[in-house]
């Protein structure tokens, strides 16, 4: 009885939001609804988009593990550091398959393929069940959306051939959602939380999927206007903010648990990092404010939101400033701190202005790694290195010569350019008030997919820099 009462209450909330965001035929039609691409939302409903993005994210993480294993880092070894070469001379198919299996990447590839197969079957049955005349969602078609959601839950909860990988990821998730400022943050927690920020917009679709599930429980077919109205629900910015809140909490925990190391005060690096993640909140919430600002006045009705309308211009300026600050700060932090590149350091620019070479040639060592990053805390003692070879590297704007550049220089510049473009795009994607535009609806999956690809590349260079830092060369 209590469950039914709560369900009725949630349905009332959804209906209330729908009533607030829709207008009767004789009233002025909201221009946002007029520009909303309902046909695309009907063609590929939220739950299918969620599963597709999960499949891509899992495959991307599997590729990261696979490549890192080739670089000599066994991230899943629980018995202690494993001696692996940083670079292997051969790339024969047998060694590639071994690397995929040893790293856990192979299991993640299979898990990703299972997600894709499941979503394709459910989507095909959904398309066969829609209204043949209007193309709208029927109760039977909606049932296949629910089946897809329940099947996804079962896939993660029931032991299967990749249960070990799933348990490892679930243990990571449990640490991420621990609301403690005294928690010791492992490097794996940082990587997982940063990957989760790339799923921030996907979480908005999770809310819409839950709305569909709730309506299905009571045997009601969801109208597209209901889902459109639910995009203005406060639950959407709350869910989008969650990954950034997790990472923000991690930064504060790193600061609280760090040691002064001979200094009177702790390093403030974690606090600046926390500021970077906190800067995403104004982008998200100012956008949510703009989405709720009325664009029209219904004839004969008093304008109770005149203050919001008058403030719209100021909110727009603040939102643009927040987007610029968050994007540029995040981009600079990626390059300088997460990837350890000197390109954007003031000293590099000053050297260029003086006509000096950024860095002088020097000897550096490339080393074999003994590393177990997923099991080790983020400390200098967590990784042991052994020298492998020595050679000279010419000066570069990317790093000091004594710091290794394992990849070709062109790769770093390509990653930097891609990171800049997709950083700006992703900051705009966090803005829910732009999502009703047709061009954004059509590009929704592409932008989310590109962000996951960017994050996969980010993980590679982030782990590569962590290895370089711990070499002690």
C-alpha cells in the first residue's frame, strides 16, 4: 500500500511538471516544444541511448586496459607489483590476444558486445510495436523499454562469464559513493570518477528511463510531452551534478589525508583541482534556470515570472562566463597537471617570448615498470621502476628532456587539439536548456560518443604521466 502511495505521488509530480511545461491548444504554444525533435526521441528512446553509451564506455575502458597492458602495466594484478616491459618489440596477434586477456580488456569487450546485442534486440522489438500510423509509443512498445532496463540490471547483478570484472567495477563504485572526507583516494578511484563525469549527460536519460518505468508499472503509455517536460525536472541537473560532486569530494579527501611532507601546510593542488570540478556546477544550474524561464506570456494570465524574464539576459551572460571558465580551466588542467605537459606553463611562453629554446637536450632513462595501479594508493612508493635503456631526446615544448615522452610527439599535439574542441562541446552539452534544439537532439549520441572517446584518450595519457612521475628519473 505504501509503495502504491509513493508511486501515485511520483506520478502526480510527473503530471504536474507536464502541466507546467505544456499549454492547451487555445493558448500560446511553448516555442521550446515546437522546436523539440519528438521524432528522434521516439526513434531512439532514452533507455536505449543509455545502454549504447554504457557499451561504448565499457569498450573504451577495455581498450585502455589493453593498451596499458601493452605498455607494461597490469592494472588487475592483486598479488603485488608485476614486472612487465614498458614496450614490447613485437605486435604479433598472439601477444595482442594475451595482453587483452591478461589486462581484463577481453572480458570488457565481451561485456560491451553483450550490451549492444541486448539493446539491438529490445530496440527492434520496440520498433515493431510502435503505432504504425502516428509512430508514437504504445503500451507494448513501452514494455520493451522496460524489458531493456530490467535486462540491463540483471546483466550486472547475475554472475556470468565476466563476473570478476563486474565485481571489480562494483567495488570501485562503492568507494566512489562513500561520503567521507577521510577516505584514502586510490589512483583507480580518480580514474573511475573522471570517467563517470563523461557520463554526466547520460544520467539525464536515466531519469527519463525511470519515469517510463514508473508509468509502465501503472499501465500508462508515456506521451512525448511528458518526457519533454521531465527534462525540466530538478532531478536532471541533480543527476548531472552527481559525478562532479563525487570528484569534488575526492579532491577534498585528498587534501585532508595528505601529509605536509616537511612543510608547515599541505599542498593546495587538490583544492585547485576541487575548484575545477566545482566550476561545472554554475554551468549546470544556470542552464537549468534558463530552461525554466518562460519565453512567452499566456494571454489573459498574470505574468508571475516577470522577474525571471528580466533577469534572463544577466543569467545568459553568467552562464557563458561559467562555460568559458570551466572549459579553459579544465583544458589547462588536463594538459598541465593530468598529462604532465609543459606546453601551457608560463615559463614555456616566457621562453618563447625571449627567443629561447623551451628545453635543452639532456639524457633521460626509459624504464621497465613494476606497477599495480588499481591496487595501490596514489603515493610515490606505490611503483618500483628498473632502468632499461638510456638515450637523448631533443628539447621540446611538451616536457623537460629528462621526462620521457613514450609516444610520438605528434600524438600529444593531436590529443591536445581534440581535447580542446571536445571540452568546449561537452561544456555546452551540460546545458539542459539547449537540449530541445533539433540540431542538438540529432547530435546527442554523437557528442556523447565523442566525449567517451576523448575520455579514453585522456585515461591513456593520465596513466602514462602517472608512470613517468613515479619513475624518479
